[in-house]
């Protein structure tokens, strides 16, 4: 009997090992976070995945600077539902958010468009928010000004007692200072490190789920995708590809779009050529002015984003004499976008098709677009 019992036990163990290899969930404890979840279709975003379950969703953000690691995991748990077994309570954000502090004008603009403005209780960098609805609420004190995003008013944020803080992470940012000990979930908005405009825009699906607006967000992205791909297809038919230079010197550095950045990809999608496309990274490259001059002196168009202070070719050259050496400057093909009037930063992150249409019109005026494009860039005069 003992021999038979051992024999049967051996068979059961062997069978369980086989099942584990074939079907990892067949043996061992039940894990709430895998077998019953439905993965949300993310066609473009490379640094974000979302799995939806009954009453909650799990969002995983990949570290854009070390893609072998996760930056954060969030469990978006419906209010009134107990934390599921196996879920780390520190990952939980109760949704929909009713109070939040949102650092960036970019995300504030999207939240407003999703119809969740009432859930924004505090902002940082208020001087860069140009949306009329948000500005009105800030001026009335309905939305609290929490100061500079690089050194926020932590006491004000704690007084607000938000359900989450939305901020943009940076490379080697190992701490958020006092906020790390405030017991408030911090959402790392790494969308700006995506490698394509639609990849960044697709993050609206995640933000929609934070604010209980997932149907609106999904529908909005679907329309954004449709319009963007239509314009991209039109631009792909052009033969010439003008070289495009972006922005200008700040301090001793010139930030230009890398080859796998959202802006770099948009230039390509608009039928242009990014002179720095050889750098296959996302985000911006911080280069010396001399390096930019060497690489892009022959750029056909020069696009500059700025705020408040008007630009002319004369003021540009008086600021830096080297600007006059660029071909685009000599030919009068310098275009500017005053972000205090155009809302280029608030709009374009989640509506890249609007800027794409404008760029196609600039680079290829011979092409006919299905609708009149928004005008973010205007020619800078003498």
C-alpha cells in the first residue's frame, strides 16, 4: 500500500509539473492579476499596458530610460470595492478620481476635454495654462495654485488631500521629496517619452480610466488616430522632403527632437526630414549650438516654439549672431508659435493630427488636405 501510495503521488507530481509548463495557472495558488483580465488594445504606446478586470484595472508603465524595468504599476480600483487578494495596497488608486493635483498644462487640457475638470483641485505652473475654463477656475480659487512644478508647495498639496498627483517623471528622478511620504499616489505621466505622436496620444485611454471617462477617451483616441493616419497617407505621396530645424538655444544648450521622439516622428510623417533622426532615442537631444549649426545649417524650414515675447528675425539675430548663418534664416523660412496664444503644448500631445495638418501645409503647400488645418506656426517677420 505504501509503495502504491508513493507511486500515485509521483504520478500526480509529474502531472502537475507538466500542467505548469503547459498552463502556468493550472497548479498552485490562484493569482487574481492574470487569468481573468482583458488586455486593453494599445496599438502605438510602447511604455504603457492596461489590463481590465471586474471592478479594477492594472496599468503598468515601462521605464523609458531602462526598458528592461517597470517604472510603476497602478491598480485603478473602483470605489467601494475591497482590495483584491495579491494586490499591493501601495499600488492602488481609487477611481474615478474626485480630487487631483495635475502639474502639467498638457494633462490639464486633456482632463478638461474629457469632462473631468471638477476633479482638478490643484495645478502647478499655472502661468502656462491658457485654457479659459481652467484659468477662470484658478483665478476664482476653485483650483489651487500649487506653485512651480520643480519645487511645488507641498503643504498646499497635502491640504487638498487629492486622490492622486499627476506629474511628469525625468531620468534619474529617484525621489519626489516630501511627497513620497505624504501617502498620496503619484502618477508618473511618462507619455512624453513615447516614440510616436499616436503612441503619446494613446495614453489618453489610461487617463480616461483614472477619471471615470474611459468611453469618452477611447472614442476620442479612435477619431484622433483616424484623422492622423489620413493626413500621414497624404503626406507620404510627396517626393521632396525638406529638412526641418526645431526651436533655439536656451542657456548654452539647443534641445532638438531625437529620431524616435514624438516630434521627430511627426516631422517625418509630415513629409519632412529631421536632421537628427540618426539618434534613435526618444525625447530631446541636448546639443551644443555648434553641433546644431554643423548638422542643420542647410535646414529648409526653422520652427520655433516660444511664449509671450514676440519674435522677429532682427531680435533673433541680435540674441545670437550665429542664427543668421542658417539657410532657413537667410531665406526667410523661420516660423514661430507663441504658445500663450496657440496652445500648441496643450493641444498637440493628445491631438497630434492638428499640428500634423499644419506642418504638411507648411512643408508641402501643393497638397490638398481634407479639412483646413489649425494654424500653430506663422512666418516670423523682419
